[in-house]
C-alpha cells in the first residue's frame, strides 16, 4: 500500500478554527491507516511551528508561508481570468513541494482539502484523488453578491461564476468529491451533474467540549448571549453586527442584564466598534472558548450566509448550551429539534427571550443538545466513509482511474 499526500490551504495544526478542525481530524484519521505527507500553507506564524503533534502524525511535512496580498491576488485574477480564490493560493514554492513529494514518494492517494488546492493536482496521476470541497464556495460568493453593490457586486458575481466552473471541472476529474453535509452534496450534484459526490460530515470532540471537563470557569454577572467564531470572516462580522443592531435592543428591553459577548480572534474594526455599545463585549482571541460557552445563558449563530455544518453550533451543543441559530447555520446539522431556529428579528428575539426567561427549560434543551451530539457527531463515526475511498483496491473501481488532467 502506498502513501497519502495531504494538501491543505491552511496547516491543520493547531486546530483552532472551523476549517482547521476538520482538516486536523481528517489528517489524524488518515494517519492511523497510512503514511501521510503533509503540504500546507500557513497564514499565522504559529502554523509554522514544527509541532510534535504534526511530527507524530506525518511522514513528512512542508508548511509554506502565504504572504500574497488580496490586492495582488485580485490583480492576477483579472489578468489571468481566474477566480481570486485560486490566485490568492497560487504559489511556486507549493507547486515545487508537491512535485517533489510525488517524485520521491510512493503516493497512491492524494487528499485535497479545500477547493483552492485543486490547482496543485498533477496533469496526470495514477493515484486516486479525493477532493474535499468542504462547502460549495461558489454559492458563498453568489450570496455575497446579493448583499453587495456597485463594483463589489460585479466582483462577487464574477468570482461565483468562475469558481463554479472550476469546481465542476475538478469534480469531473477526481475519484470522489466530498462535502460536509448531505444538503451541500445534493446542491453540488444538482448544479454540476457530477458523479461520485458524497457527504462526509464534521464531528466534534465531546470529551474536550464537555461542561464537566477541567477548564477555567468565568464568573460574570448578568445573562450572557455568546457568539463564537473567526471575527475577520465576513459572514461572522455581518451576523454579529445584525444581532447587535437589530436584535439586542429588543432583548435588553426585557432583560436589561443581558450582555452580547463576541468571542473570537482578529475582530475587524467594525466588530471592535460594537463594544462601545451598552450590553456588548468583544473579547478578541481567547486561549479556550469553553469557559465562555459554559458561562452562556444561550449561544447564538445568526448567520445569513452559511454553508455546510457550523462547528460553532456543534461546540455549543456539546457544551450543553441552548442554541438559537439561523436557518442557514442550522441547515446542515441533524439536531432533531434540540436547537431553536429563527431568521427574522422577531423570531430570534422571541427565541432568545424565551431561553433567558426559562432557565430550567434552557438547561434541559442544552442537555438534550449534548446527548444529540454525542449520539450523532463523533469524529470516528463521521469519517468512517473515508475507509472505502482510501482502500488499496478503490482506484481500480473508479471510472476515472487513469489519465486525469488537472483543471
């Protein structure tokens, strides 16, 4: 049995944000079955550290710093008539690193994590190729376009169109296309007509995200309404801004002791400015998100744009917190009614106020949510479908086994 080449748009370690959490757990799962060679980008200095964790999981590692500016990536995209999502990750050192591993190692499986990395597939390879799109990024940019105006609207529509064409070409040339939810996979099948499209869902470490685990507790007055996430990510910024502007005043009219706490690294200026309002706290980066989840009277995920499975929702459920999520944020999660969903100001206000007014009912909802996550979203069970894709005879059964041309 040959080795696996794992390509990722961000180093999987430390697993401290949604995409890296999935990448890390997939890498860990594959490494328990085969030798894995990791090649990934880094955009955070901590990702360059040669951690003992990655050393133990991988046969070799190449972490490449990505410093290309958004302006340069956009200029290259316009000149080359490509999606900016691809030019932002187009790097000669990455091309060389991939070619080197393929030349010197016996690679029989290439696992591509995130669509940006598909541009590094060789023109032809006898290896089976698993393309983990995670989400359908072209639809995300289509959603961005709907909420944009002027030149930005044109750019987002262009990105959505070109990225969709790229996604479709890639899917035609790989052995399996993976998505984090069946809803996302079904959209991709319907829109592209691609075969070999499967859902491999995200999981959650319910031993780590456990209200009974050992972590520092937060003792804070009032009722906390908590949002967690990467706070320079546009959907998160828009979500907290909408909640603070449109929903929180109605909640504080009923519960004046309620505070909205925004927890996550790299808050934008727009997010930081929210902290000047009554009842809003912005923590910035925290070492451990669990204390804030544990202290929450409820957790909200009011995202207008969301694809696949939201890790922030699974983490809150695992911590036995009652959750109010938007339809898009809840769509990919098989929660069996253990979280509340709302999209309008009135729906979200009523749901949050109801939880803040009924601590006993809120606690019961949180306990039910944790039990649902434990039963449904363990990482080993969620990643089990990968076994059939990486087994030694899987390539022979593939309809696109030979002569693959890179997109």
